[in-house]
C-alpha cells in the first residue's frame, strides 16, 4: 500500500477522482479533434469581433495575445485524457490573456468547456479550484494590478462587474454538476439493467438445473430399479424380465422427451414449449411409474386447479419425494396426501422406512431443489424422520397469499 502511494505521488486536496496522470481502465478516450478545431475557430474569430467592440477600452490583441488564445484552445484537445491539467492550464492562459488588458470575449468559453470536462470526469475539486483561481486573478488585476498593466490609464473595474463574473463562474459549475449527476444516474440505470439481466439469467439457469435434476433423478432411479429386477429374473422369469426392460424403454423415452424440452429453452430462449409442463394431473402417471419400480403409492385427496408454475412445482415436489423413497427407503409403500384450503395447498409424502443408506432422506440436491421451488412461491418444505419411523416430506404452498406471507400450519401437519 505504501509503495503504491509513493508511486502515485503525494495527495492533492483539490483532487476528487482518479489522478489525471493515471491511465483509465480500458481503452483510451478518443481525441476530440473536431470540437477542438471548431472551438479554436470560434474563439479566434469571436475575439477579433470583441476587440472591435471594445476598442478604446481594452488593448488591441497582439501576437502574444493570439498565441495565448491558441494555447487555451489547443489544450482542450487533452481534456478527456488529462482533465485536471487542462482546466488549470486554460484558466492560467485566460488569466494571463485578460491580465494583459486584452478584450473580453469567447476566450472564457475555453475555461467553461475545460471545467465541464473535469467535473464530468469526476475531478470536481480541481474544476472548482481552477475557476476560483481565475476569479481571484481577475479581482487582483481589476482592482490592484491594473495600474501597472495595459491598457494605459485603465481605471479600476466596478465591483458590479465582479458579481457578473462570479455569477458566470457559478453558472458554469452548476451546469457541469447537473450534467455529471445526470450522467451518473444514467450509469447507475445501465448497471441496474445489466444486473437485472444477469440475475434473470442466473435464475433461468437455476430453474433449468432443477428441472434437469428432477427429470433425470426420477427416471434414472426407476431405470436402475428395473434394471436390477431384469438382471435378477433374466434366467428364472424371462417374462417379468421383459416387462422390466419395457419399463426401462418407456421411462427412458419419456425422460429424453422432457430433457429435450428443457434444453430447447436454451437453444431458443423465450420460445413456447412444444409440450405442456407436467402438473398434478399427471399424478396417476407418477404412481404407475413408481409401481413399475416396485413401490405402491396410495393417493389421498384431489388437487385444485393450479396456475402452471404452482402446478409444475407441486408435481416436482411429489416426484422428488417418491424418488427418495425408491432410492433411500426399505419400504415398498408410500402415501401421498393432498389437502387445500382457500389459500394453502399441502402436500405430504410418507413412507414407513427403514432407511437403506447413509444418505437416506435425500440429503443431496433433490431436497435443496424442491426447497428452492417452494421458497420461490412463498412456501416451505419440511423433511425428516417421523416419530413412528419412516420419512416425511411436507410442502406448504400458498395459493392466493401474497409473497412474504408466512403459510399457516395446523396440528395435522406436525
């Protein structure tokens, strides 16, 4: 840290923002050739016109005065790369120009443009200091040094003129600050839109990952069980082995279709899906698939009419719970209980156990995925062993409650 400060040089009280000698990150800004040439022509021509209008009051511009005009205008070419040096340089050149008794005119526009560039670039204090230096120099020349400076016999300037100059300085600073604030607001809005787009992309990737996990985990679990059955009965009971192979074929075909549907959203974002998303109306299908895997499922209750997003989440929750029973429970019997009130849907999946592995209960990504699904809808998931043995997955999803309203629980769910 100390070495970096030593390389950067001592701090400056007037600097607010990156030092002018430090290169900006990314590519260098473009050279403002066209605007600099236009300003130079405007200042040179306008100064000649001002000299005719102030003839007899101010000195006639000579070669040195014109050189100062060219220096003040030419320095603006570096206003985007070195705004602090330019704003002090133009202020000094204009102060010498006016101190030599040359006529007022568009030369002050060079300081205004340099101040504007410095403020917009973030060097506010440097711009204010340069403008203050110019105004203080004008006061010094107009009320004290005028006796020794051209034009001869030049009287002291009225103090009302200083009010005009101060007003001009404040106006330039105010316009520059207004543009800087607006530019920062635009930058924040662009950054906010970019962040929102990244967040939507992350949420979409998470949604696709959950869909793929739920589809593949369930299908592979059924296929694994049926493959084991087929291998065990291949010699002793070929017909039952044939049935297991048929189940593997059907299940793999269905899984491929669902995976293809999910992946289509990656190839054509925003496109309508080719098939409707699964919902609780496919619960009998799910029960049949579980039966092929050797799991008997009893369903109690009928689901209400749900919105597509809620319907898909409820289906995936039941699917994941049954997949966990197939993979991690020694029980071959499970119960699915559905109840709904005016604003709540409760899904409860129970099995009698016992657990058959160290990861019993589905402690991997499956339960995390359904918890995320429930949380996205404002609901909750509770999963754990039952007091009388076995395992329970309880989902409470709000049907009409606003987001952030905590779902209520009854004694029946405890």
